[in-house]
C-alpha cells in the first residue's frame, strides 16, 4: 500500500512534478484519474504530497495516462521511486553526487584551450529559482513551472547542496575570460535566467548577445524545419558563430 505522509512536502516534490505534467496535458485531477484508472482521492493524495511511496503500478499508469515517453518517462519513474533523491544524498555532506560531477565537467570546460564561442538555448542557471519571470510568464509556460525547476535543483544538487556554489550556479562565478556568448530565449518562465546570465557575463567583460523571441517556449529551436521562429533562431546562430570559427 502507498504510505501516507503526515504533512505535504515542499514544492520540489513528486506531487509538484505530477501537477506540472497534468497542467501541461490540460487535464483536471478527475480527468487524469479516469485516464489512469485511479480514484480521484488517490490523485489528490499524490499531488498534495500525502503519498510517501507510490506503488510502481500507479506510477506506470500515470506515465501512460500522461503519454510520457523516453527520458521524461524515465525521469518520472525514477523520481516517483525516490531513486534520484537517494543518488543525490550519496555524495559527501553538503553536496549531492551530481554537484561533484558538475565540478569535474566545469573544470574541464573552463580549462579547455579551444574556446571560440558559447551559444546557450534558454539556459537554466539560477539554482535559487527566484527569477521574476517564473510568475510573470507562468501562464505562458507549457512545463517549466517554478515548482518543477525547484524539483530539478533538489534532484541535481541534493537537499543540502549549495545553491550559490559558483561551480553549480554561474551567476556567482567569475566569468572573466570566457568566450563570446550568444544567448537565445523564448518569452518563458526561465527568461530571467538568460537576462541575469547575460548581465553577469557583460560585467565580467564577456562579449554577449541576447535575443528574446516573444511567444516562444523553452528551447523552441528544436522545432527548426517546422516552425519559422525556430528557423530564424538557427539562422541567427549560424550567422553569429561563423566569424568566431573563422568560416
């Protein structure tokens, strides 16, 4: 049986993730419960965080009802079973295992000798999850609500991970000497992350270009070949980076 918790968990939880998936699918709790062949009470308990350990069968029914596939489905199942949280807690005290991996990757990137340019698409960099655009653009978002990103931070850094660690949060890092940067973002909840990264990099003397595409979702560039705005974005990127690469 599912175990009931005595109090709801914070927003960075499986309940918040389920609620975000349901909102993206434009479903009510009643509709999702019917699709998944679950009771409405079960749905309410799951989203409210009163279910500490959902059954594997319940998790799979919800994944099917929400049409989750590929990495999204894998992440949902892992999160529901607590696998990601346990992995995050396996690292040294004060920092989750993913943060240790990030340190290695970051050091490797920042010490590379062939930096020509950086082209972030809708970068997520603010580990404190406090940008004003989370609320200002919430009604425009298809998925990346503030509570979803908070869950991603908790999964990535662990509960005790430092949200201001310069090797996890570039907004607190010294970006002096980084290669020129071209940032593109949609009119999305993560927009302030792009704005703040651009401002922080400029303060460090980095050449930065920031283009904002109204009405576009997170990483809309993936629709290149099917959407004019995405095609425009890719063409701008190509035109900007060619001289940086000597082409």
